[in-house]
C-alpha cells in the first residue's frame, strides 16, 4: 500500500508475479538512475522505464563465492519473497535472475554472490525452503570467461511443431555457435486458430564463422520447418 505524492490518493497494489528478469549494474546512484516512486519520476519517463541501480554489494578475491540456483515450486504468492529473504539474511547479493510461471509452476535460475564463510550456511538455508513449497538446487560456480566472438539476436516465428528448438540448436552447434540466452512461447494464431511458436535467442558466433555462413545455416532450417527467422546484430 502506497500513497501517491502526485494525487494524495491511497492506492493498493495486489501483485501476482508472472515473470522476473533481473541483472545487477555497477552504476553509482545519481538523480538520473535512482529508483523513483509514483509522483517522483521525471516527466519524460514512466516508472517502469527507470531501473533500480542502487549500489551493489561487492565481494572480491578468494573471500567470495558465486552460487547458481535453480528453483521450482507450485505457483503461489510469496515464493520470490521466501528466496530473497534467505539470500538477504546471509548478506548475499542477488546478481542476476530469470524467473517465470510455467504450467502452474514457478521456476527460475539465479546467480548469487556471497562471502565464502557464509556460502555453506546459505546453501543449507535454501535447502530448508521445502515447507514453503520450493525445491532449490545450489551449484558452486567457478568463474569462467564468456564466449569470444560476434553476438547476434535471433527471432523465430512459425506454426508450432515438434523439433523446432532441436533443429535450430543442432544447426548452431554444428558451426560452433553458443546460445547465451533463449526464450520461447506458444500462442494462439490470430487467423488460423492454430498454435504459433515464437522463439528469441541471444547467440555468440565464434571467430572464423562469418555472418553469411550463420545466415545460410539458419535459412536451411527455416526452409525445412517453414518458419520465419530474423538475424540481427
């Protein structure tokens, strides 16, 4: 519940989280990038266009650990709060995440950075979220270099059918392309009434593989599946 400074009207927000995507920034707070509440934001920006870029917690050297979490549970209000409460209670930093509701389940992946001497305790506490309806798998992640090469963005649209993701991923793997992020959904086709499959992916093309070679590989798959594929830098 929050009172808007612009209207003095009391507003009540009942939120049902459907999807979360987050990432930390190394940006110091200024008037331009701080988090605003209704009535406080610049007139040329809506509230949802302003990122919360408050200072991150910082752990360096051997004193920190990066944990990658996989979480899933039956969808209900409070699941994200349960995870974030445990993370915060151990002084850990929520670095990046991607969460979504899928067929009645709420699932996600998270990257958490925590002081080394608190990693074991945090892992144990996360494992005790079972009664809250959450199953959490924790992996201790070693730092690794990101793939080197040219980044591209793929958008695919077409009639839903088996093996679309398999055929696309096989074509990419064959020429050594790494998939950095991938999301997809099925929706009702506006005209035919059938099922429309949409996919977006961020990929990294290695040195030695040209844009033409990548485009030709994707076009071969698109022609075989009868789908539309757009490739953007």
